[in-house]
């Protein structure tokens, strides 16, 4: 099979619209992690992502009759822009279905290239279903974002460029994975020419569909995917891409949101580019893999796959990037409720800087504070600090990996609920970022439930996340869950969440 794809990649038509992107050395990061780190800059494409390659190659291969019929695609951003520009270049009428939650800047960009945009559904899957209906109803040609041989071949031209631009040895290459088109194309080409290269696929831990498929040897469908790295938020790996990845991918590594944000910061510091979360995914995997496997003095490469990030998302990225780098930690610490205790605590921290401090009086004998602490990135430094504080009779918990602590609790430390006799159920609920989403929830709740707590911050994503507390009577708990099910938003019970119970429960 690989021979067929090598021929397709070598003959792929992409440079009518795409450019041969450079490979930059990340000098600062290389010095820090003791490896030579190189970045393939696909963020420099005309549509700021690699997706243009596969879309154009697929559409170029259409017959004249198919081109006259017109094409349809579904996308929340990068694929849509690639298809729209490719269609404009080839003179093909394009209809692109995008979720209603798609940021306005991406919709405008697609329309600027002359494509018709239809806003439908709250997420990609709903937009995809509608696009498939249009394909059948109007006899259009569907352009798949990743699971198509010609699309895979178009993405594979990145591998062809790397082999030509970088004749020296590459020990490891890290490739981001959503549906698998990029990994399948680049991995197949590089493994064919340089079988000694270690090809590592990188996935978000909120959408690790390739990892799940390899573990079960079948294309499983994930129950739920996170949308922070929306460019790779795919529930199921493609059929063609899975067959190829099984033979060309050596390992799969997953990274979390904090690690992705830290990689975005690294890319900015070394290249002055601002990657989207999916665009920084492979660098996050590179850093994590090198650290976990004690890799030094090697030549490693990552693909910066896109830069279509919403400006208002940068606030959240900036806030958590230090956590991802493990240079800042979020601790819950119990201190005596007495004068001078905060000053004494600061003295015990020694040379460690406090980045934030959250506290409200709630108990006559002791207080629980939420404190951000910056370390100097020495191995074992946090453990030594916690051990020291515990010897000073402080009770300490590391909440750095607590999503609720970082997203919500740190912004709303205000004391525990007043009436212990009233039951409270707390949920993390995902909202589509569109007008009326909250009203829809409140309308379905009617007046049956008293909201005792609410926190939400816009993070510049297609979905927002709120922390909501409901008061209920014992016999009504199941009714509350049924009501939330009817609303139709994803939710997670937070009653046993450590950060919630420490500061708000």
C-alpha cells in the first residue's frame, strides 16, 4: 500500500496554492531541553495551516464533470479555508457547512475566498451530517477533511519537503493527529525513505482516537472529545488513515491542555509565531517525550500545523502556560486563622515567588488558601517545598492538575455554602458559545431548581464551560439529573472534586 501512496505524494498537485514552508531551529528550546529542535512552519501557508495541501490536491484530481457539479465540505475552520481557497483557484463552486459556534473571523475568511457558508449545528458532527445531506440532495462532491487518499497525499508533500530540505539525520519526528491525514501522509513518506526515523504521533488527551484504535486494533468511537484543541477534536480515526498509521507510526503520546499552552509559548519565544492549540500539539508531545524518556543530544522535529487561533483565547493560554511548563504550581494550604500567619507562610516559602493568592475567612481556627507558586524548574523542587511546608505543620495539596481549580475555583474563592442542611449538586457544564445557550438551560430548568453557585469565563473556544451549583431535596436528585439530560449539554458531576470541596463545598 505504501508504494501507491508514495507515487501519489510525488505526483500531488499542491504548489499552485501552497508554498514550500521553511524549517526553523528553535534555539531557546533546544538549549533548554538539550536536543536540537526544529519546527516545520506550516502556519505560514496562505490560510495559516497545512489543510490547503490536501484540499487542493483532491479537488485538482476531480474530473471536469465533477468540477461543474460543485463541492461541499464541513469544517469549523482550517479545512474550510483550505477548500475555499482551492475552489477559488480552480473555479469550482464551493458550499461549506460550518457550526453556528464557529468564530466570526473564520466565517469571514471563508466567505472572502468566495465560498458559500451555511451555518448549521452546534458542533462539527452536526455540520458534517448536514453537509452529507447536501451532497446527496444537490449531487455535490464531498471533500473529506482527512479520510481520502488524495487528501492524504496532499498532506504527505510535507514529508517530501522535509526530506529535501533536511538531508541530515532526524532521530525523531512528532506529528499531530486529529483524523490522521497529516500523520498518515507524512509518516508514510518519511518511513519509506528513512526507515530509521522514529515517527511519534501526538494527540490531545481529550481526543485520543488513534491511541484508542491502536490499543483495541479497531476504529473505536470516543464517547466524548474535548474542544480546546478544536483542530484535532475528532471522535474516530479515519479508515484509510488508520490503515496507514498502523504501519508508519512507531508510538503515540498524549498531552494535556496545560502542556499544549506551554508549547504555544515556546513557539512564540523561538519563532514569534502564535500557534493555535492543534498547531502546537506536536511540539508539546516532543517536549514531553524527550523528558519522559531522558532523550538528549538528538535531532528532533515538530510540525507547527496551524495558526488560526481566536484572539480572545490567548488570555486562557497565557494563564495556564506556566502550569504546563511545570514552572508554576497551584497549591491548597491550610494555615492558622490568626494575625501574622500569612507573613509567616511567605517566609517559609523562601525564594519561591507567589503568583496569586486566594483567601476568604470562613473558620475561626484555620483558613484554607489557594496559592500559586513559581519554582525555578529544578528537578524535585516542588516535592521539597511541599515536604518543607508539611514539616512546618501546614496541610498541603497540589491542585495544579485540577481542571476545576484552574478554570473556576481560583476565580471564585468566596467561602463555603452557608446552610449545611441544604443539599447542593455541582456540575461542570459545557455551553455552545452562541447567543441563547444559557437561556435555553434556564428555560428547561424553569423554576424547579435554585442555582446556588455559578462561574463561567469565555476562553475563546467554540464551547464554554460553566461551574454550576443546584440546591435540591433528597428525593429530587434523580429529577435534577433527568432535567440536565433533557437540556442536552455535556455535564460532569463535581461533588467529589477536591478543589470544590476544599474551597466552596
